C-alpha cells in the first residue's frame, strides 16, 4: 500500500527534524548525567544513624547550611517549612523537613534524602527552583548521612506548607525539567591532589554545605549559575554580595577573614545586611579550624571579572553637597580623613560598600543603618544609625557619590530615583 504523496512528503521533511530534536534531547540529558536526576530511588530502607557523634555532626552541618533558617517560617515550628521566598518566577515556600511521616520527611529513606540533596528532586518528583542542590551535590555521602540522622531527631510537625505560587512560564507543566535541561550544569568533581588538606576542607565548606555561590556568584540566564565556583560577586534581593578571591581579600591580614566569619569585628568593620544574618544564625558557630580552612580556600581563588552592572550616562554632580553632608553627619565618627576610630568606627577608605562595583550597599546602610550581629567574639557591637528620616533621596545620592568618588570606586554615579527605588522610599 502506497502512502499518499503529501503524507510521504511530510514524513521526508519531518524525519530529519525529529532526529535533530532527539539528538539535542539526548545531548541535554547527557549533560545532566543521563536520567539519574529524574530516577527517584523509591522504596528504599529508612535507616538514619543513631550514633551520637553522627547526629552531632549533622546538627553542625545543618547549622552551617542554614537549613533551619530557610525551612522555618516566622514563629513556626523548627524545620516545618512554609517560609516564603519571593523570586522573579513567583513565590516559593520551603518544605517541611521535620520527622513527621506525612508532611515531613519522617518516611523518607536514606537513598531518597540523598537523591533530593544531590539532584533537587524530592520523592514525589517535585523539583525545587530555589533549593541549592548544585552545591549540596558536592557533599560527601557521610555528611549527607549525618544530616539525615540529625533531621530524624527533629520533632515531628504536621504543618503543610502553602503550595508554590509560580508565575508564567514557570507554572507550566514540565517547566522545571525544561529549565534544568537548558540551563543547569552539574558541577564537575573537584580534584585538588596537590592542595593541602585544609584547602580541600575549605573548598568543601564553601562550595558545599556553605553554598556561598548562591549569593556571591553571578547569575546567568533565568537565574542559572554559570559556575558555582566563580565567586565574582552578584546582586541579591536588596544587597550586593562582593566578590571573594585573592584580590578582594588581599587587604585583610591573615587570619582576619576567619575571625570575621566567626563574628569578630576588625577595626570596627563587621557584617551588616544579609551577611549579618548569616553570621548570627550560622557562621559564628564555625569551628576554628573550619573557619581557617575557608579563609585558606577563598584566598586562593583567582580574581575574575565582576558581574556586569548597568552603565550610566549621569554626570558626577552634587559632590560639594556630599562633602557638606559628610561633615555634618559622618565626620564625628568616621573622621575628616575617613579613617574612623580603631576598635569602634570603621574606616571608609577600605570599605567594600564603597570600593566595590555596586553602590547599593552604601545606599542601604545610610538609609537604614548597620547593625552587626552580637556574637561571642563581638558581644557588644557598635551600630550605625539610620538616616532615612533625615536625608532626602537626593541627599543620599550626593553623599554616596562623594564617598565613592573620594574613597571608593568612581565607576558609576547614582541618582535620587535609584535611591528611592533601592530603599523603597518616596523621593523628597
């Protein structure tokens, strides 16, 4: 039986296209490591370790990874999920990690938990668009077992988080799978045979459980991480996370970064903004050797081009007004020369908020103040008062422009409109 001529012609034309599409799909799957990420190992044995040392190890790792911070809503039960995360593709709610067998992970097997951490796919096939599995995939299996053992001790909570409110096109069926195939590239295994053990330990903490790249790396197309090891800085909601490498950390004396991570202040410099929360809740609990290892690793990273920022044709204006505002509001603490007061008020000459490529941090600190976390190494931190109620958006812009022109990066002046937008305040 002969095929109709039109059907035969369509078959001849479509066959190459179908072959090309199939080959492209196979290539994309190969980049994911095949079908493994999508094959959830259902029906495995649940056998969390009951060894006290393993559970304590898991508790420590969960603390460093801020697991409770993401998986606990305001005034909610610990690890019961429900915390909302506003993203460009909708609102995401964290999952319940308590030992509840129905709403949490109390019925999960060891293999299911390991698969979710390494591939971001839960036992019910849900793929999270915000869970940092690209980093957790680097965890040693022993560390994953320790985390699972600790979470098995978390009291059960029957709270069921609100369903994610995804926006188009993320709400389409198969959207997460399509994004993953197109934009997610599993990190290659890191080999550092020639490096010292403390360097390797620091690498594992920074690139694994610490997931520093979530804030300190540049995002690519549709929020993809081009390279989770390239900590060249990036804009996160409301703040700029600076680059971390040998060049940007060169002005810190050896050992200072490790102490900073554990909550110490250096000549008045302490964490503020989002980093203050990270140190207060997590990093201040770093073991001394782990903090030193992280510093060793970060200081070894090569400098990389910073994340590109919008260029501006705005001319440098209002510098004289900025000088007057500085003398009136800032010089008493930071000094006429911007050198601050040792042990109390930080110098501005080496402030990352001024020397970095993005001016948003300087704007935020002036508007809303800076509150360093109270830690064992800095129990009574000094704070900077807010000026949003005293300075207009135009005055803040003039002050920041003067500060960056005088002591920081003269790359990009800012406008009053930007100050209003970044600070969420009305121009006046």
